[in-house]
């Protein structure tokens, strides 16, 4: 039976999540369209890898730098991040978040508490690092343009 403090704790957690969500910098999502211009939290997209991709860099509310990669047509195919907090993967992955969660739940723990790799046919997500030093990337393997590999996304 829950203690009387449990409902208070649950309410606190719910409010905290809502407030955190309200402060998250808005990003497009994997598979979505990259906005053409700069916005309040990011610069204008720049061509990288000899024009194979566009990259837009922003910093989220937690101070983490997020690189958003898109094809020349503007479809977002990858994200890479580095910083003191994990980005909101639910928001970044968008429609692919469910596939990621299913892969993470089905994964076999390898004993490494500081890194994970979830490989699904539609999305791959790698993340790791010690507290306050998170790094990672997520990408759509089938959407990488010819000549671009996951090693180019950093």
C-alpha cells in the first residue's frame, strides 16, 4: 500500500516533467523537415560533407549542443549531441521513439552503465558518457545519402 507521501511525490514529478517540457527548445524530429532559416535557439543550416548534408546546431535548455542533419531536400535524417544533460529523445526521435523504446526494452544488458546502442531496422541510437558529459547520436540508416556513413555524424 502506498504511503501518504507517495501521491505528493507523484504530483511533484508530474509538475516537474511538465515544466521541463515547457523549457525544451523546439526541434523538428527525425524524418521531419528542417526549417530553412535560423530560429531563436539555432543557427541557419550549413552545407557539410561537400553538400551531401545540411547541419544546423543549437543548444537546448540543459546546455547540450545538438547537431541536426538533413538531406539537401530538408528531411532530417540524424541528430548528434554533446553536453551536460541528455537531450529529450522523445522529441528528437518523434515517430521513431516507439521503435527505440522497443529496442531498448528488448536489449540484452552488456554491463556497461555508461553507454548504450539500440539498433532497429528504422533507427539507430547510440548514447553514453559519464554524468555531465553525455554524447550520442541517432540516425535513420536507410536515409543516409550515398557516400555518407554514420561516422560522418558527430
